[in-house]
């Protein structure tokens, strides 16, 4: 990327006698409607083209997010993510408009910190270890239905696995209500993901309104969750349960107060929605990448048979680098202005970190077009690796997602041989917020015989 000179705005964005003018990165001179059309229809290609022209920071005006500074520089990204929360909030509009006002996506400042502290324990440490058996059971059950010797798309099967995992770990048991959630969560996530990438429409479009299906699913979800919360609260053995719902209901803030039922419902929706689609999509991308990199595939199989996982974890990180499911993380400026590198960005601007651009930058990752898990062996990812975002809003479920992907890939490689392919890489397909392989991660597998597989060290 070539550098570009900053632009000093002639508009005084600040107030007071000592107000200083904004210093914004350069940007295209095209009408905002054209900028917005390119961003909405071909987001990755548009951002890449603008970065080639303007460098690692540029200014645009786009639907949904309005006035935006896009950055693809790890130093500025780190600076943004460490900026105090009284100066920058979550990007606006946030996913809170889809997932609910009671979810962490909608909370700011002290409220966000309190909620994050409350919800961290169930998704980290020893708790996660307890959920590994659930992941193994769900993947093995799904994999028993897989055809052998015939190509099939892995995205939907992986979606079923990760949804069942999150349902079981959140609620701890099965039942009629969970069957209802299995039916409505996938279409609800699909509709919500598309809505998140569209501007709010101040009027109804009738039967064509994309919000209509989402709201119908949301009503069913709220009714179902209310039933599950009531059952949990009335469970005389609630304190013996280790599912996430039970832990949520028993958790208390430092002042002794608890989350309301509405807040619990919104947080559970965030876990169910965000907690299964991105993980499943990354797994589909991993399969897509591995069959096109047979040397890595062979090394992973050898490692699985030997009971190791170092290369497998590096492969997960390389998949996330080379095929990030989420391509942006952002903040909204609420201070008069903030300093970011050579720029001074005024109140009201969104700042988006272009994750895909950082991951594809040869200055950050040598030969970025090459799928090379070795780049993550024996090292900690640097500030340019941002599949989970960064700072105080880094994905709270990151550790859970890595555990889930590790278990699924281990069993997949233990029980199946993935047939290599010389087919072209699958194109990127936008599902709204997330990017998936266009053909769903097509693969052909063959079952390994028991004599060729190693004993599962976890039982």
C-alpha cells in the first residue's frame, strides 16, 4: 500500500475557542451513493481497491455507518483498541440493534465492563474443558451421516454441529424448546446477518420487508427463552447445573444485583447467533483450504495419529488469517476528537479496522497468499492478526471457538481421509456480516479404517 497525505477538513467539528480542525485520511471523490453501492455490493473488493489507491487509511461515506475512516495499519489498530471507552464507543450502529438492547453489543462503558466480567467465567478456563465432550459427541453424530466418495458441502453440517453444541452448553439438556430453537435460529441468523448490513428503513415494505421474517422469529425466540428461563429458575437443583444459562442466572455483579430476564434473553441470543455461525464458517473454510494444501493435510493427519495438536492450532489461526469470516471491527468517536497516527478524527465518525486488508498485507505476513500454518508455530500472533477483533470488545467467545474448532478438526482427521483437489479456490460469498465459501466448502471424504487411526487421547 502506498502512503497518502492527510486532509485537513475546513469544517470545524469541535466546539470552543481552542477547537482544532479535523485531520482526516484522503478518500475518493466519488458521490457517496456510488461509494455506498460499491461497499454494500462488493465490500472486500471495494476496500482493497481504495487501500491500493489511498494507502492504509482512507475516508469514505457509506450507508449504515455514515462517515467512516477505514484503517489497515496494525499500529493504528492497536492504538484504536486501547483508546479509553469515554473517547470511543462500539461502532454505530452496532449489532445491538439486531441482538437486542440487553446484549453486550449494545452496552457501553461501565455497563459493558460489568457485563463482560460477569459472563467471562463460563466461556474460559476449566469450564471450556468440560464442554469438549459435547463437541465430540455432536460432531461424531453429524459425521455418521456424511457420504463417502461423493462431494458435499460442509458448511450446513458444520452449522448443525456448532448450533447443537451451543444449545447443549447453554441449556444443558434437550427438549421441545430446544427443538424450536434449532428450527428458528438458522433462518433468524441469516436474516439478522443481512439486516445488519442494511440501513434502517423508516417505513414498512410489507411482504418484501427483510425485517418481517426476523421479527417473527424473534417473537418465537422470546417466547421459547422465557419458558426456558422460568424452568431454570424453578429448578431446585439449579446450583448443581454447569450449563451457561444456570451460571448466568446465578451470577451476580459486584453490588449483588443480577441480570434481568430480558438481559439474559438478549445475551443468550448473542451467544446462539454469533456463537455458532462464525465457528462453523471457519471450519468450512478450513476444509476448503486443507484439500488444496495436501502437504499441510498430510502433516496434520500424522500429528493427529501421534496425539499432538500444535500444528492443528496453527492451522486454525492460519485459516482465520487467510479467510477471515468477519472483515471489520470498529469504534465510534464520542470525544471531541481522537488522535490516530497522523490523523485527528472528530466526533461522530466511525473508525473501521479492515481485518482482511491487514491479514493480506505482505508487510505483516510474508507471502500472504500462501496458506502456511507454519507462520504461527511457536509464536504468538502479532497485532495484525485480528479475527476476533481487539481491545475491550474482543470476542468473548474466542477461547470457546478455538476449542470447538480444535476438537472438530481432530476427529475429522482421525476418522476421515480428505481427498485433495486441484479445483480453483472457492470464492468469497457474503452472508451479510460474515463471509463464507461460495460453494459451502465442498469436499470428498473417505472413512479411515480403525487400524489406521490412533487412540483418542481424550477418550
